[in-house]
């Protein structure tokens, strides 16, 4: 396709831009409905964490993220590192809590694996400022849990819907 200068080329370009704009509005409803609400992103990280020796089922706080009042979807990700006690697999349970809302993940880490990724998600509305807590611990036996590359990210939304999936 050759690019020409002149009125006809500019007219065609203007028509293409207008068509693309119309397609965007048609795909998104109206310009008013396509406008996003206010949003903010809050994030925190920690490179390494060791729970120290915990009793079976005992949780230790790994990280927390303070948030102002508002509605959020919150994600946490971390890596479960090989167990300190060689030869024994570690079964670890982690919780992500925001008020009464929570999520948990369970992972088994064998000493021969490099690391096992874990991810959690929770949605919550804070009527006043609050905090999101990430905690982990050994599920079945007394053990030390080693974690790395810990991140918690909260995305503020103008509204939330959290429903049971069909």
C-alpha cells in the first residue's frame, strides 16, 4: 500500500479513524459507560521470609498491606522453598485475609524441587481503613517454612461483585 499525500489520502485516513472510533463506542456501549471509575493500586513485597519452627497447623504472619477505606480485589503470590529438614516433604497452608473474607492455598514441597509457586485472591470492602494479612505454616508436622518472592497487590474498584459460580 503506497502512502500518498493530498486531500484524498487525508480524507480516507479521517474516515478510517472515524470508523475505528465508532467501532470502539459500539463495542463498549456509550462513551459514558466506557469511562472507568476511580482506581488505585497498592502493592508491597518481601524477598524472603522464614516462619521459624511452627507446630502443626500453626500460622505465622508473613506480610501485611494497609489499605484505605474502599473496595478491593487483592492478589498474593509467593514461592515455597525447599524444606530446611532434608528428606522430609513440607505441606504448607497459606491464608490471605481481608476482614472476614479469605482464601487459602496448600502446597507440598519436596526437597528435590527448586520452589513451588502459590497464589491467592480475595475481594473485600473496607468501610474504614484496614489491612490484608498473609500467613503461612506447616499443615501436618512441626517444621520451618521458607518463602521467597512474596508480593501482595490490591486494586481498588468502584464496586465489587462476589458471587458463587454456577
